[in-house]
C-alpha cells in the first residue's frame, strides 16, 4: 500500500524521502524522484509531515519510536500521519509519545486495497487535532477520494477495525454461500449473475465474488493482515465488554486459511478451508 501511495504524492509534485525495511521495494520510487533514506530518522529529518504506512502496531512502534526512528528526527510542530491499521490504544500511545516532543499526530487509517491506492480512491479516516488535519488534508486528498473526520485520536483506528470486521465477515459468509451453491450443482455464472442483480450487489461484491468463484488469490490484501485486524477488533471488543461471537468464529476460519499456506495470499483464500470442510 505504501508504494502506490508514495507514487501518487510524487506525481502530485510533493518532494519525498522514503524508507522501506526492504530497500529494493523503493527503487522504483527513487526512479521517479524520491530520495531513498537509509533509516526512518533520515527520511523524516527536516520534514514538516511524516507519513507511516506499516503492517502492525509493532512495526509502527519500531519505526516511530525506535533507534533511528522518525520521532527522534522531527522538529517541533511537525506532523506524524499514521495511516497504518493499529488498535485505538496504540494510536493514543503514539499520540502521547509525539506530544512529549512537541510533534502533532494524526490517526488516519484508510479503507481500500492496492488498486484504490493506485487510483487515489482510498477513504481516509482522519482523527485527531482539527488544525493538524486541516494542514495535511491536501495530502490526504491526494491519496484518497474521501476524507472522513472521525473524532479523537484512536477513533480512526476503531472505525477502521469495525470496517475490516465487516469485510472479513462478508467475505467468509460469501465463501460459504459459494461453496454451498457449488456443491448443490449451481453454475458459477448463475451465482455471479444473481449476486450482482440482487439487493446484495455492491462495489465490494463486484471484485470479491470473482476472486472467490475463480479461486484467484493474488494478494490485494493478505490473509495474515486481515487476521491481524480481526484480532485487533476482538481486543477492542474485550476492552469494551462487547461479545463478538460471529467475529470470533470467522476469525478461526481465516486462521485455518493462514495455517494452510495462504497467509501471504489474498484473504479470499478463506474459501479454501470452507471448501475442504476444515472449519
């Protein structure tokens, strides 16, 4: 996700320094004019805005707060925009660490997979200080077609986890319906046509149903990342005293898909344990 987002910023004329744990993945950005930085601190030094797009809370913690981390290099008044999917408690902790150094923090996870990032059609869930969001909104609108003002730091993360809970649940239930239809002898084209002609039709179904029907698992968003997000959502639910029995059951099906070798494949691979009767 970070690579196409960075490419959009370069195309929009923003000067950009980039750091990636695997430097080779940023070579194409260098060819487009980005400066490759050897450390997160070097990428952030002198910047007014530092954007993080990382896999999980541990990665954000290391890149933001670790040795040679972003926060050590930013000047007072700079803004950190964390677009990673993390828990709300993580976001509040990162905000507090930034505040100690006089750096502002915007909690801004996104909805959408790589194609949406490439097209600048992400939905950005921006939370935090309104003035800081105002300052970075032109950047956010380069990356996304919609910017939703969510509220306080942490609420962007909570909303993102609620959305991914739905994405994961809908996909697993769709997988169950497709497998049932297949076993009962219905033609895939009939299933596809009926889905898209029904009240269930949606942009999400338009791209997810074909992946499931055709068993196409080239990763737009990996099983292990969705599993991480479901675990984060369940952790928030425990903190809030909210039982999520359906989510807990669906989480186990994704865990089976990951354990069966599909961790780095698209989360549409959840259909595999359903089809094999391993749930």
